[in-house]
C-alpha cells in the first residue's frame, strides 16, 4: 500500500465528461482522462482494506458484487499510485484480456463493493484500469508473441464479440490455432455494432483486433455459421468449436404485425447508425434525421438510441418508460440521468422520459407510414420513427439448430460450464448467459477457453473466473 492515509487525504475525482451541449454535436468519445499526478492520487485512495470485496465477484441477493473477472484491483491501484505502470499492466492482464473495453463501458460493480465507499466515495477503479491499459498502448507495450510450441489443435470461435475475442485470445496464447468466424463484415460484435462510438470509439476495438491478428488469431468475416453446410464443415475441420453468437433476438413490442412502416428495434437502429457513420454505408433502417422519434424502454440500449437519434438530428425525442418514476429514484430521492438524458436536457431543455407510459395505439398516413401514437395516458405524440429497446429475448436459434445444440432462449449447458450436448461444441457469452455485460462476456470467454484447453490437452493452466 503506497499511501496509508490516501483515502483520508484525497477526495475522489472522476475524470470529466465533455459538456453535453458540446458533445451532442459530434460522435467522439465523451469521457476524458485525468492528468497523471491526479490519477496517482486516485490510486492512492485504495485503503488496503484487507477484505477486497471489489475483486471478489460474489453473488449476493440476486446481484453480483465486485469484479466478475476477479481483477487484482488493490494491487494495481497501489501501482498506479507509485507510478509502476509496467507491473500494473502485468497484474491487470492476468485476469482481463481487454481492459480498454471494460475501462470504458463496465458499470463497475467493483466500485459498488469498494469498502472506501462505506464512509465516503469509492475508489475510481474503472478509470484507474483504463489509465493502465491506455498507457500500455501508448508505450506499445502490449504485444505478446504466441508460444514457441504449438499444440497443433484447431479451434473455431463463432462470433467475434467480447466473449469470442476473449476465448480466442486465451487459446491462441496456449498455442492452439484459432479461427474466429463472424457473419458481419467487421469483427467486434456489439463492441462494434451496438455500443455507440461516443462511449466506445471503434478505433479502440479495431486496434485490439489488429493486435490479435498480429499475434496469430485468424478472422474470417462475412461467414454465417448458421448455414448448415458451414456448421458441418467447422465441425469436421476443427478440434473444438465455441459458439459466442450473442443474444440479439429482441423482445417483441407487440406492434410489429400491424403493417406499419417506421418501427424498428434498437439493435437494428444502432447497427445502421454505425454502418452509416463509421463504414459509410447506406443501410435500409432509416436515420432519425428530421423525424419525430419515440424510444420505448430503459437501460443501456434505450439510452444509446436516444443519444444516437439526437446526434442524427431528430426533430424531437421522447422515451416511454413503463414503470413509474419512483422506481428509478436513488437513495437520495434523485432521478439519475444517463449520458443521453444529459444531452437531451442540454439540447431540448427537457428530460425525454415519460414514466408510467406505454403505447396505446398507432396513427398512420394513408400508406401505412407511422405519423403518431397515443400513449396509455391518452396523450398524442407525433412519431415517425418508433424504436423498441425493451430488452432481448435470447439467442438466435438457427445457429444452434445448425450445430445440433440444445437451446431454451439461451444455449443449454450444465451449471457453471460451457460444454453443450454436442461433443466438442461449447458456448459462451450472452448466447449462454443471456443479455448481460461486456465484463461477463470476457469472463465467459475465459471460462470457455479453459474448458476447451482441458478438453484438448487433458489439463489446463488457464486461469478462469467462476460463472
Ligand atoms: C446497445 C447496447 C449497448 C450496450 N452497452 C453496454 C455497456 O455500456 N456496458 C456493458 O458492459 N455492456 C453493454 N452492452 C452489453 C454487451 O455489449 C454484451 O453483453 C456483450 O457484447 C456480449 O458479448 P458476446 O461476445 O456474448 O456477444 P456479441 O457482442 O453480441 O457478439 C456476438 C457476435 O456473434 C456474431 N454472430 C451471431 N450469429 C452468428 C453466426 N450465425 N455466424 C457467425 N457469427 C455470428 C454476431 O454478428 C456478433 O458479432 C450493451 C448492449 C447493447 C445491445
Ligand atoms: S472489469 Fe469492471 S468490475 Fe472489473 S475492475 Fe474493471 S470496472 Fe471493475
């Protein structure tokens, strides 16, 4: 412990976000970093409490407290304080393949479990993590060669989101030959096509893919493994297959069968926004530009849709939230604002949320195009684009059918394991766990890699978190 009294002397200082009235006009990352002296002080706030619940990742009353990856948080907090970033990186990479993703988008359950937070404010664990990895990228200190001896075993990972990437990274560094198969043109899963650029810049994702490619992982994009012939070929040619296809099947809105145009799901809207903005394509899903937009739902996806619609230049934005306002108040009785709500307030002067509100009926023009809706409170809202962000119902079943794998919304595996009913086929990430978080997807990928390594070698030395 570098600074015994750090938590008494230094207040928590969060790295600033760019002001909402400025950032809403661009797609650049809004979370910034602290100067290195202040970052050191933030590391020095870690109390060496002796019971680091922050890294425990324990289930309690239906939630997980602490880091699901069991990141060695007090160790690297201390090294951030003493400026030993080389050693901090080594300890961080022992448990987390991609701190540059979690350091940006993790909701940081570690900070909720931080003992410093009992009598004051928690240590800035997530920002410290991000500082360590960004420093390493800046120093070009990351590249690891493949082991000199190869196992000569071949593993196919289907799906290139954080679960597939973590599994591939682990197995590559154990000396197996890994090919990642992705149906979309670019790898990254929801890191690329779901989470918007202002939260997770795409160059941060592609930088990692490039590094993995340099280290020996093969990426095959534009190949859909739900095609039975492709599935059979993967089964025949590889010693193990890990399915990491995510959970992209949206929960239905119940409005889809009315033949109305102008309704889409959040995931399709966000994917189209990335295709348009980052890849210069012209997808079929419309932009919100000039349209009256209503988003249904709460949570990350709904917020990301609001923020994206604002940046695209929507004519108005409303978010319908089914539950009452009281359900969302914090312990102090305040209504928390997501980054998207801050931006809507800055741009339009009002919080876009309407609580206890659902869609009662739709209005269309003579050609079936959406023009407005009536809410359950009886209000009429102009609406030309209705975006459903009410969560996900599970994984797509066609890929499971192609591999003969049992599925009940998610792939069926024994508790805490990644094996399936089919010999040499494993599953991980949202496809096994259900829609979750990047940190859990990485944990799942690491656990699947350890199981596959043991399956191929008869033993494993890979460290994996419990699922
Ligand atoms: C809009 C949105 C915002 C989010 N924001 C956050 C956040 O801020 N913080 C956070 O922690 N989590 C967030 N999440 C959740 C997080 O992104 C996911 O939990 C995580 O990406 C799951 O990782 P995964 O690897 O299991 O699957 P995914 O990231 O979904 O990747 C699955 C991949 O498999 C591919 N695939 C599917 N079928 C096939 C097939 N048949 N053949 C080949 N490839 C296939 C898909 O194209 C995709 O690339 C968000 C989710 C969404 C939708
Ligand atoms: S991965 Fe998430 S929970 Fe784990 S230390 Fe980082 S911010 Fe905390």
